[in-house]
């Protein structure tokens, strides 16, 4: 048996261990609700109607309420970026807002989000939330008045209650309070489990002086969309979300760039988190970026690069497998 | 039925054609994803995600002839994602206890046994390859993609694919050699 034949035989022997539940997988694919997109011309009527509605609502919302701006690919009739508004001063009036966007900036709120695919928006739902959508995935940002004396734990409780109210089957599977962008952020991952599959979403909430903000990414309400579809998109949206940049922290991109300078070679960045660390440099609580990377090469090596979130300085690089730390 | 025809019909929105296309590819898709992710669950998830992506994006496929590498590109990305969710891959079980010295006196029998042992050893070693090497081995030797098709599927320059494949083969050979030296046996492929 030749070497190539032996490799093939080894792979076939191993692959034979896999079971192929073809019917079940096909059933789940169908349950995802995704259909082949019909030829473009057939969609034009719907596209034009959608564009008209979004243009009107989006312009009003983006300007008067959020002072936001659309960035990225421009399509006919889409907004030009307006000057930033600050505080209660909204941005200058964009001409229109419609069509696919690849990024959105809210100057009032101080967030910027980069979308992994062509999201449409912003639109506004009945609660006043900004809604961006693409296929079966939605991304919403909602601002509400902050009840007097409300603390982040209260907001977390409210978010749990809201999810339970929406559907008894929509259970929080993971929840807690963490630090993101220098703010305490309540986080809930909820799952709606049905015979047809999973319907999941990520919700983040945080507080400012007068408002509470709720950011959500997940399947469209009422639709059961497999997490296999929603998850990767939500993951990318959340990774592309930068809030609190007004607090003097470096952003995600700068953190990734700093990590790249600390670990030479071709890198795959798999996770970027803003965290609190204690006594990294004997300074008590310190906000840091934790960037998880995989160095490509003959052998893949995983590292975590810890970066001072304020100065952008790399504090140390840790080999995940060995635990060995190096300080640049 | 002709695969190209099925692809064209699927692009036109024919769900029945999609199902036929699905059944043509699902077995291979789950097994390839299994070889990449090393997990039954992750493999099923990857295959499911890949076919959903096919539905979502097949209208963008200009040349139905290039469906195969296009599909493996989607599958490979899906497998990477689903495989990483779980992490902590379980390597191929490799029962070394059954790998004692062959006691047969017959050379032919010994050769057959050695051949099997080599295949078993390769199974284990492929499981320990870094992901970038395992992918090219799986796509080349199991999925049967050509190097240009692999380049398309992996979104890499052809030269990089060639060098990765060479590196993976060399790595396997070296490890086989080391293993056999430790066992006091000489590997037939290295003779």
C-alpha cells in the first residue's frame, strides 16, 4: 500500500465513525426558515418598498433621536455621514437613511458597531429601539429612562423578567454583570428551546445618568432560527461593537493591533474582551483588553495578550498551553 | 440527475432540486466536518450550517461547475467555527494495546498486519496534526479536491496549499518514523 493510499485508508477508517443523520439535519435546515433567494428582479418591488420606509424612519430616528451616522457601503439614496452630535445636541440632519450598512455610529450614545454582513437600518420598533436587520438576524439598541435609584443589578433583573414575560420558554442560560467599555454591563444569553430547534439571543444592558440602554442580537422575534445561523453573526456584531470610547480606553482594533505587535507571525484573533484584572502591576483594579490569538505555523500556538485598556501598553503575553508569561 | 442541473434548479428556487443536491453531499459533508472537528455534534452542526449557507448564498454562485470547491469552502469555515465552540478536541482513539509485535511467521501476513498498523498509526497522527495541516490532508485525501480546488475552498494561494500539503505529509512521515524507531520497527513507507 502506498503512502497516499495509507493516508486515505486512515481517513476513511476514521470518517466511518461519523454518523450521518441526513433526515434530521435536513429537517433542521428546513426549520431554519432560510429559502433560496429568488432572482434579483423578483425582489425589486419589496426592496424598493423597504428602502422607502427605512429612508423615512431612519432619517428621523438617526437624526432627532440618536444623532447617528451610517458608514460603509452606500447605495442609491443612502445617507451621507452627518457631523457628530454631543450630549443632547443631535447630529446634523442626514438626507436619508436606507439600504445596506456595514457600520453605524451613534455619537450621542458613543457606540459604534461594525456589521459582518449587509444589515439594513436603522429602523425603529414599537418600543423605540433602533433595529438593524439582515436575513434572520436582528440587532437592536434601545434607550429608556432610568428609574430613580436603579443600579445595574436591577437592570439585570428587569432584563431577565422581560425575557421570561416574552415567552415562558425563553430561559436565561447565562447571565451576569461584567465590565465593558468601562461600564458595568448586564449580560444575558437566552435560549428558546422548542421541538424545532433553538432560538437564542444575546442581550446587554448598561446605565448612564438618566438612561438605561439595552442592546440585543439574535433571531427575529417569533422566528425560530438555528443558533448555527444566528450565533456567528451575533458574535461578529458584538465583537464589532465599541461602546464607551469616550472614557479614554483604546478600542477593539487598537487592542488587536497591540496584540499583533506582541506576538510575531501570522495570527488568528479568536476573542477580544474588556475585563478587570487585579494587581497586574500592583495597581489594584485595572481595566485590560484580553486578546486571544492563535499563532499559525508548523504548530498552532494559543496566546492571550493582556493590554492596558487605557494606555494600550501590552502588559504580558501568556502561552495558553504552558501558562508561561512574557513581559515585553 | 446531472449535478449542474440540480444546482441551476436550486438557484431558481426549486426546493426539490435542493433536497437532491443535499442528499448528494450530506454524507461526505458530515464526514469531512467530522474529520476536521473531531466531534459528531460539531460535524452535524457544521453540515447543517453549510447547507443553510448554501440556501442563503447559492444565488451568488456564478459557475455551477465550481459548486464543489465553493461548498467545501463554506463547510470548512462552518467546521472551524463549530469545532471551536467546543474546543477540547478528543483525539482519535488509538488502541496501542493491540499493537504488539506480530507473532506470525508468514511474511505476507506480517506485511498485512504492518499495513494495518500503519493505517492505525496514521489515524492517530492525523488527529494530532495542527488544524491547518489536518484540513489540507482531509480535503486532499478524503474529499478528493485537487490543489486548485483546495486553494479556492481554503481561500489561499495555490503555492501555500502546496506547501501546507507537503508540510503535512512530511510531518506525518517524520512522526511515523519516530514512532516506529521507538518501537524498533522499520516502517514500510520509509524503506
